């Protein structure tokens, strides 16, 4: 399995990162303020319970006097009811904030994924993206909502307890709290260790998600190649690394929590020791000693909770780093600000300012190389007139797909310019260009939904009549009406309920329905049978009339009618002309065509022999 080198994060607790993450809580500011008020009230009520216990011991139990007990019980009962209401409200509000924050992060992440350029998807596996969008965003939502709840509750509780202890006996309070500086030093020590381990866990988790995705997508290939055992071994290796890293993180956390508990026990021991002396000496009441013991437990209980929260924040920071690294990734191809002001962007297009495309295209001294790769095109020049059909042929890696990808502005030239109707296409918006493109891929992708839904993706406002008209133009109508529910038939995930040829015809209809001025066919007939190819070929001839079109062809028989054929080799045009002219040259194209023709003829003869 191929491994993807994910960026490493080496900082400790990153306040800047948490400021960025907390911006997702801003829309819920009023809820957060209400939650904080409830938490502060809850902490005060918890501290008040202990004070009331002290009062009861000194007022009723030690003297043996029950006068006023009824009022005391009434007040105590009201406090219990108030605390129950507090807890119910904080659970409901925190749950609302958690779901809202998770939704907002996922929405922004998905929006950024729509904006990112092809180059991002070239280098980033699907599984890594899914890990960020699912488990990492869920962890962030939980931590920001519930972590802040616990943090606020713990802080409020500790402050209330400290004030109460200092009020009752400041000397004993300082003795009890003397263990806190030691706890702070240990917390700093454990912080970096736990954070580094959680980063490692998250990194391996992404690899596991990627392996899941590869295993599912490549299940058929694995079975054909009998790779099941090897796949399992590779998967066991990755999950084994995850297991080891997770155990280390859990062990370190499990060491940290008992340390906190031990320090809390030492604090309680100090209370019993020095408080006991005060009780014997008569400088401390029995109720005050009991209250101090209770307060010590109450003080270190939120510290133990804060230690747990602290560990969760380490894990959440690892998630936050990964999610923000995706959200903050900038697309390689962006429109200039003045272009966006005039033409809008993909989410807010200003169609009223869009010029009509005629279809005149020019490549002027265009060079291109992929990142960390050699040049694919070098000083490439091409002029295409409105309505002309250009076929691109050549061996794999010659630069055919690069030419159309540059035309579609999926990538941009590293040198030179591309003009559409005499204007540098960078002076127009991406959405303007791509809204005027019809693109049919070699391996068509359909989305889950009906046939009708998939065709309508090409034009969301299309009527049923327009969908049927587009289907008829590409010769798809006849097979669609024979499906179980016609145009309302579910195509399945990725269109897996349809044949490759059927998916290709639907993708043709989807590309055509928007009436694009520029059409690109990227080896659209290379993976289908001969009969379907003939159907598509007839459709292509009708569809491309009056449109500027580029055809990348594997089967050269499909481009014989093209107005101009360009033979590409190592990013340069070595031959060009129509089919008849190129055959007369008896050059590279002639050799390609005749060899392919012989192969197809030989295959046809073999097929007939097998039938006989």
C-alpha cells in the first residue's frame, strides 16, 4: 500500500491554534455565556453544600440542638433542586453547542474541498481526507463543547472552594494547597509527552482510513491478483503501529491521573494532620475540619477532571492541527480579486457580467510541469477556431491530457498564456470558463441517485423535457426507458447498477444539457464495447456540431472525421492534419493507425473462430 507523507506538527500546546478553533464557538456566544453562568452557579452551589454541612455539624450535631432544622432542610432541598436544573440545562446547551460546532467545521471543510485545485487531490488520498472530515471534526466538536464545560465547571468549583477555605482558615488553606505548584510542574512535563503520542495516533489513524478506502475500492483487483493475504499482512502492520502508539498514550495518561490523585490525597492528609492539631488545641471547630476534608476532596476532584480534560485537549489539538491544515490549504488556482469582483466565484457567480464564449482558443508559448516533475509541455503553440474539432493522439505520457487540463484550467501554464476569444483566460473567472465546458471522462462517474438526477447535475434548473431531449441527442433515451423505472431508476453508488457504456451515455447527456461552447472527450470510448462505441460515435458527431471540441483518442477509428488531428510526442506536435492527409504522410500517425487496425482485424478474426 502506498504511503502518504503527512505533515508533522511539533509544537506544544498551541494557543494560536486554539484561538482559531474557538472561532467556531462564536456563533454560539449567547449560549456559551448562558452556559458559563450556569456552570459558575453550579460551582457555587457545590461549595455551598459543604458550607451547609459545616453549619449543620456546628449548629445541630455537636450541640445536640435541632432548633431551626426544618428551615435548614428546606434551604438544602431548594439547593438540590437548583443543582438538578443546572445540570439538566448544561447538558442540553452543551449538546446543542457540540452539534453546531461539528456541523460548522464540516461545512467549512467541505467548502474548502470544493475550492481546492486538482493538484491537491493528486497528492492527497481519499482516506486521509475522510479521517479529517469525520473522526477529527467529531473530536473537535466534543472537546470544544464538553471540554469547555468541564473546564469552566472545574475552574468555577476550584475558585469557589479556595475562597471558602481561605475564608474559614487561611493558614490551613495554604498548607492544603501547597501541593498545587508540584502538580503544575508535573502537568507541564506530561503535556508534551501525551501530545506527541496523540499526534502519532492520529497520523496512523489516517493511514488506516486510507487503507480501508484502498481495500474497498480495489476489492475486485485484490481478488483477481489473489492479494487478500498480503493486504491483510500490510493492514495488520499499520493497525499494530496504531495499537502500540495508543497503548503508550493510554499508559502515560494512566500514570498522570494517579499522580494527580496521590497529590490530592497528600493534601487531604495535610488537612487531617494540621487540622487535627487545631481541633485538639481548640482553635478549629469539628465542623470546620469536616468541611476542610470535604473541600480538599472537592478541590482535587475537578483537578482530576481537568487532568482528564487536559489529556483530551492534547488529542483534540492533534485533530485540530490536521483539520485546520486542510481548511487553511490554499488552492493552487485562484482568480484575482478584480476578476472575482466582476465575475463572482463558484459560490456567488455574477452571471449578468459574463461574456458569451465563441470558442476561439489559442495556446501561446505554453510550458507546463507538475510540481517536482519534469516538463510535460515546452513552448507549445496551438490555434483553434470556433467550432473546430481537434483530435489529440499519441503515446501515454505524451501530454494529451495535460493540454485539455490546461484548457479547462484545472491547472495553469507555468509559462505562456492561453487565450479564449482573444483574452487571457486568467482575466475571466474559473466558474465562467468551467460553466461553458462539457467534459466526458474515460471512466465516467455517476452520483448516487436516479438517472434523471445525474443528468440534471449538468444543469440544476433543467426541466424533465430538457433532460429527455439531451438524452435523445446522445442516443441514451432508448436504453433509459427500458430500465425498471426509466429516468427514475436508481444508478447505485458510482453508477454500479449500470454498464460502463450506459454510464458513459448518461455522462454525455449530463455534459450536453448545459449547452457548453467547448467540449472535451477524454478517451471517452476506450473502455466500452464496439457496439456502444458506434452509438456514442454517432452521438458525438451530432453533439459536436458548432462547438469547439477536443477529443483525446485511444481508438483512432473514432477520430477519422475530426477536422484536425494533432500527433503529440513529448509535449510537442510532430504531425497535424486530417485523417486523409496524415495517412498520406505515412509517418508516425500512419504507423499508429495501421498497427491498431491490424490488431483489431486480428481480434475480429479470432472472435469469429471462437464462435465457430
